[in-house]
């Protein structure tokens, strides 16, 4: 994977998946949860973040951890959409971890 491809993943997936999650308070408002839902499950019209990632990312072993995190985010979707506090918190943490892992891969850490 080239640095340019990795930078695109960081920007197009990592940055946008985590944008609401970075600032989500312990007791988010319904509007904030809706924003998180859009970041995770409607990143582009009708497209989950995991779908966009699969489109942009080559099937490299170094990305397996990010793929697993995105799968976990997808598994939580019904509970996040139902605004279940534990699921919302877990999804936000996963989103932040996705961004962290992608940035670490970009920097070669």
C-alpha cells in the first residue's frame, strides 16, 4: 500500500468516522447520536464506513485490525440507532480506535 493510499484511508474513513466520536460527551444528546450514526453508517449516501473502507483498502494483512473494528461497529448498528448508551459509547470508542490505527499505519508506527 502506498503512502498516498494510506493517507486517503486516514482522510476518507478515519477522519470522518471519528469526527463526532472525538467530542462525544458521556451523556450525548439525541442529535449528537444521530451525527455519530451518520458518521458510522451513512458516511456517504447509503454507504457505511465499512463499505467505503472495503472499496478503498487493499486486502492487506496490516489492515485486518481496522477491518475487525469496522465489523464490530457494524454489529452494534441496531443498538446504536436505538440510542442504547452502552452501544453508543462502545461505537464511539471503536471509531476513535479506527482513526488511531489508521494514523499509526500512515506514520509507520
